[in-house]
C-alpha cells in the first residue's frame, strides 16, 4: 500500500498527457479542415482550361455564369493554388452584381481557407477590406487591410499592387472621423442614365446625378477622349442636390467618365466633404454594325508564352499579347514582387496597333504571375476607349 499514492500520481500524469495529445491532434485536424493545403502548383490542362473559361466569362461581364465556373474550379481542384483565386473571384463577381453581403461571404471564406498563401492572400484581404468598407463596416475593413499590408511586407515592392493600395486605403479609413451627417462622403442616390446601362436612348439630352444631401456649387465631371460625351453647354445645379450635364449622344457608342477623380474633387457636400470617385459608364443603342462594334470590349486573341504554360524557355526575351481590334496605345502590365518578370525595356506597340510587347529577362524554374489591367489600372483600351477586362496571366519557366 506504500506505493499506492505514487501509482495514482503516475496514472494521473499519463491520463493528462493522453488528453493533451488527443487535444493537439483534434486541434490540428480542425486547422486542416479550415485552412486549405496547397499541394498542386502545376495544374492539368483541364484545370487551366476551366479557369480560362471562367476568366473569359468574367471579361464578358457574364457574372452569373462566371460564378458557376469559378466554383467548379474551386470544387474540382481544391489543392491547386489557383483555387484561391477562383474562390476570391466568386466574391468579386457577386460584388459586381451588387450583392455586397454575398461578396463578403465568399471573400471571408477565401481569407479563412487561404490565410497565408504567398503573393496572393494579401490580395484576398485587400478586396475583403474594400467590401467591408463599402457596407460601412470600417473596423473590419481596417483589420482586413492591416492583414493585407502585413502579408505584403517584404514580399511586394513599395509601389506594387495591392500593397500600395492597401496602405493608402488603410490610412484613409483610419483618418476618417466617426460617422456623422457632416463628416461622411456624400452618396449618389440616382443617375440618369443608370450607371452601367445598355441600350440607352441616344436622344437623351442630359446626364443627371442626384446626391443624398445638399451639395456645394462645384463639380468635377472627369475624363476625356472618345468615351467622354460631347457637351452642349455647361454643367448646372438644378437644385442643391441635382447636377445636370447637357450632352449630345451618338448611337451605338460606349461612354465612360468620372464623378470626381483622385486629383479633381469638386463634387463636395456643402460642408466640404468630397464624393468618393465614381466611374460612370453606359452604352447607347444603335442598329448599325460599325456603331455597335465601337462598344465591344477588346479581347485577347493570342498571348506568348500562353497563359498557364509550363516549362517555358527562360531564354525568351519578350512577352507578347495580341488583341482582336486596334488599341489606344496605352498599357497596364500590372503586378509586382518576385512573380513579376524583370523588364529590360519599356513596353511598346507593334505597327499593327493590336500587339503589345513587354521586353523581359526570365529566370529558370520560376513561377510568373502578372496582370493585363486591374481593378485600379485599365490602360489596355481599344481605340474607342473601351478597357480590357482585367486578365490574370501566369506561366512557369523550365530549367533551360
């Protein structure tokens, strides 16, 4: 009986240790179920084809169809690194459809399943932060943007996207005062025509924007070039909340301009708070093919190396993208960090005005990821000023 207390102590310690091990295993299993583990960075041809289909639908603004296809990518290839992009894009598609809560739901899901995916999770948290901000959840927006900046620190270059934009938005939101009738930005409550409208009657003589409060006397209808409507007079305030721009529209044409811009913010409340910049775009109706053709967004007909290509020769000295129509001469090769190729010169356009070339120096055994246009940069535009929908461009180099 002398050893009885020692035996009790021994079995007590053994029991505690067993419970600890079980708890740790359960905890690790829970984490594994929450966080996706990326094991596939070299997709099958079917996976890449499906993703390209989703991106094509997104480019055509067929957001409902794009959602289904992105979800198919995510479901069929859960351990592929591009599944993170697919899940995020579902949220962005819902945002484009105006379903803000649904957008947040999918962006939150992406942030939880892919919280630390190098060179990508920061993008998820960036869009999540903006989604929170748009519905007035500033504290959550700040938390998500801080995470985006943290993930980009030391990985992205200071000027790269989304690192720079995340820092700017974070500073902006943190500097804002607590919500009140006089400190928050004025909101647009009505426009004529509706932003994004198709088949607008070209006989419309006025573009009208109505705000949710009394405004100052200034205005900034921003933009220029072929997508800015021809004006027939000066903009005027019809009342303290309604501003009118007299115009002469053309049939079968795409229009795009801004209500305020980063550098021009004269649309302000009477207290002096500026309206957040808004992109105003619409298309007029028209029966003639030439007129209608002017409203079609450019499409990529070829890209070298191909999107998603494997074992690309690192000796290649340029990236080339060709479009289905003449372009305006600008470009937005977007991205940054180690996945953006080192450039050896400035991008330029071939004489056909359809092919853009980016001189590069590639490294062997590298994964490259960049973009043609992005949410913030859309300088790949047709000669008529219609921007290319953002395209994610990836490829891997071989050993030689």
